[in-house]
C-alpha cells in the first residue's frame, strides 16, 4: 500500500481500538492512506499517551488488547487504510507493572533482565528516586509498609508503588538495607540512564540482541506497513538499530523521530523523518518585519537590542546542566577521562542534538581533547552520544523556547531562533532536496509547542507590527500585571493565538495550565524543581483578570477578529504547501479543521470525530460561503479533502515528479510539480489580490474554475492542473 498521507491518532483508555474502528469510514472518505498510531504496548495504567511502556510483549488491554488490535488492522486494510505504528525502543516505565524491572529489583545482577536496562554499573545499588521527601522523614510518617499478598509473597508498599523484597528484616530500615535497590527523594538523580530528566522512564540497552528480541518480537507479528521510531537519538547506535529493524521487518517503512538542525543530514537507513524539518522551514515563510518585531519585544521587556541569541542559548545549556544533569556529566567526564569543565563546555557548544558513529565536533572548545578521549574510550563516547540529546532538548526546547518570546510562533521543536524569516527561495532549496522522500510534511504533532492554527495566527501579528505594539501597551495599561514583562508578553501572544470559542471556563483552565507550565519550563521565576507559589499566583491572577476585565476583553476582541482571518488564510496556505511539497503530508488528529491547541497535555485533547464526520459531509463541494464564513471550518476540511484526492490521482507526479520554483512577489510562494500541477499560496495574509500570467489552460482543483493564461491569487490557495 503506497504511503500517500498519514493521520496521527492518539489512543488511550478513552479512545481505544473499538473507537477507532468506528471511524475508519471517515478516514477513508477524507482520503487518508495510512493511520499513524500512538504506541499500543501495555503502558502505565491510565496513560494518556502510551510512551510509558511497562511491557513490550503485550498489547495494552486498556486499548482493547491483541485480538482487537488485529481486528483494527484487518478492518483498516478492508477500507484501503494502512498502519504506521509508533514504537518506543529507548525506554520503559519505572512502575510496579514493569515485571522485568521488578525481577531485577528482587534478584539484582542475578536477574536475566539486569542487562536489559541501562544501569550505571559502578553503583552498588539501584537508586529509585520516588520518595516525596528524604527517606527518614518518609519512614517517620509511616508511609512505607511491608505487605503480604494472597500468595504469601511479601512486598513493599509506598502509596501506589508495590516493590518486590528479596529479604525481610526486623523493621523497615533493615529490610530496605537488605535490598538490591534503595529509595531516595524524587529530586535526586537515579542510578540508571533516564529519558531526559524523567526519573520515571528508565532507558534500555537496545543494542543487545536479546533486548531487541524482547521488545520487537510481538510488534513484528502484525501485518502493519511501517514504524515510527520514537527518540531515535537516544539509541546507542541508531544506524545499526534501523538496519536491524529493516531486516527483521522485511523492509517495512521506517520513519524516525529525528530533529535535524537546519544544515544537518539524516543518517543512512531510515525512509525518512517525522517531519520537524518541514514544520520549521515552512513556518519561517509566514513571519515578517523582523526589525520592528525585535524592537517592540526588546523595548517592552527592556533589554539591549544587541541581545545575542546563540550566546543566550549557551548560557541556558550551562544553567540546565547545573540544574538537572550535573550528576550525569560528572559521571561521564570521569569515565571518559576528561575534566568536568571540558565536557560541560563541549556539550554547551554542540549546535545539534547529538553526533553519530563516534564522530566528534572538533570545532567546539576542547574538541581535540574530546576526540582523543573518544578514540581511547569509544564505548564511553557512544554512551555520551546517547546523553547529548537530553542536554540539548531540555536546554533549548524545554527552557530557552519558553524564555525568548519575540514571536513565539517560531518557538517550535527543531527550530533555530537565529532565523526569523525565510523567503521562498530558501524553502524551494529545502523542498528540492526532498523529492521522492517519504519524510513526513508535518505541521502539528503531539510534541508541538502549538498547533499550526495557533502558530499561523500568532505569526499574523508580524504583518502589522505597529498595530500590535499599540495593543500591547494598551493591554498593559488596562491590566497592570504583577508578573514580569517577558511573561506578560508571551501571555498576550498565547491568548491571541489560542482564542477561538469565547472566554469559557474550559478555555480559562487550559490557558492557566499552559501559563503555569510555561513559567516553570522557563525556570526563571519558578520551576518544576523549585516551585515559587507566589509568582505562580500572580500568573493565575493575570489570566483571571483578562477573563473578568470588560475593558480588556473589548479591546482584545476588536484586534483578535482581524488577526483571526489573517491566521486562517495562512493556515489554508500551509495546508496546500504541506500537501503538494515533496514528502508525505501528515495530519495531527482534528487539524483537518480549525484546531487551536497548546503544548502537551493540551494537544492530546480528545477529538469529536462525529462532528468532523458531519463537517466532512457538508464540505465536499466548494461554495463561496466557505471563504466568507471561514469560522465554521468547512473551508479547511474542504481544502484537505480535495488535495488528498489530488494526491491519489497524481501520486507519481507529486511524489517523484520534478519540482520547479516560481518567481513570485513578496507574500506569495509557488511551484510546479512534474510540469503539470501549479501551486500558488499567500504567505502574507494581508496581501491583496494578485494577478499573474500562466502558460496555457488549467483547471483549479479547489474552485473548479477554468483558468486560461491568467490567474487571480486570492485568500484561497490556487492549485491548478494543466489541461492535456
């Protein structure tokens, strides 16, 4: 089954295999070729995402179990729908249901599964940082108990934790001293490699054959079309892993979650990436007036206009290493035989997530010293490469992107904030390099900081900077917030970008949760490790005031109405680029219509597929009301529906056909595919109508107009097919 498009579905207890089966007709009717499913293995009970796996050999019973998964695959194929399955080879959950881990905790190094997990071998005990306080205080509160189950086995109980006991002592303290593990405060580092800074996710040694077998045997039994590999950068040798999976799966499609820097090439083996690169290259088409937007931001928060983004990112890396990863860096520096400062400087310098094949970035300070150590201790350097992404992701994605708020539509996973805008020539270079690729053209994901509609709406601010600046000052005067101005500036953008269905209670809760998360991630006034309740209360007060203050709401809605339409025009433009650029268009659940989502867990909100189904049935034929009343969402569904069908009809032309850029004025972007399909879109939503000459006769796929020699570019993307 040819991969023409993917539709990401988030499975969980509230939307399981049965629920998905119910809507297969909808996906087929929309024109999707492959469902792209979130992880399906048994996970932590009640998991809303599935990445906290407890057993790679069992399909999650909360989703319906193995029989229902097979039924889903079979029924999907009957509808001509393939399956791309998200799998998690890098880690499992630290949880009582993880029976392999429990076996290690009970039997220590004698356990068959000791080498399954990536423990730090020099540690005498396995350190589990799960306690709410230090051990003495937890024991004094009588929170740890020894319990006997119905089978006569003793275990340790702490809240919801059930941990095995290899020996029983006279009391809790003696019993704990006699175990192969030790319990510690949750803020302390564990004695195993974790996923980033998440103690509850323990890394596994996927490079060992029996680990690969244990974690892939089950999924390889199913008749699916391919795999999405979660966090491929965390593997010991990503290239070898992909090669092995290709062989074992008999050459099924493999797409890797790999965040490429702007000039980085994908390693050999995968069929493509999950498309963060497309998301960011296309995103940069829609932002304008860099000088003015920078001046407004710097003036409002009162910092020097000479602010150096790259230096600020390095400072953030230094801070995050000290705050989150000092233990790991100290350990790796000792094993590698270099000083802590040398290794810190190297990690701070790296401009990408990791190096590969034991390559060393010699351009970094002390790069030659690291190179010498890597040659002498290649296995240790390989372990360092697995750790590199944690530093980069937590520093850049999860800290700096919440600190630097000039135009937050640019603050996305895989972005580079040294870039503010790309003209179409840069986008064309990127597209030309991806002809015939199976890499996804992603615009929203479960990891996106904002969904595409939020980003496009925020980017619309940049089209008229002075109008935005006037509103920011006006709102500041009305609200007089008690938070710092950087937090305030982000909040106005978030509110503007995500506002859609009114100042409802639900929206208020979502916005409050987002703002608390954003200030904790920024780690300047509060953080997950050191919660500053006083500052967070001020953030909550700001949200409350915007909902209660009539003067603010009136001013806000006057401006939001204008920006909303510009954002929608940009979003429709982005749909067309995603569908017809080289690569495979990917749709995050619900984004076939307007979907204004914030970062996770907000972006995993449930989808009303019944509503989408009704919307689709009313969106199959173009009428002018779709554009004049864009609010109802039909125009985005219609554009998606028509262009998915175009991909099926002209798949060879779109996938493998030539890519020729068009020379167009500022605010427009266009190209032809295979000499037959012509695409012209607006990137500047406020741009008026534009007339351009075309060679010969065409049919407009969206409006069904006959076009001869001249086309008028409007708010709707122009997708023209040359008449034979």
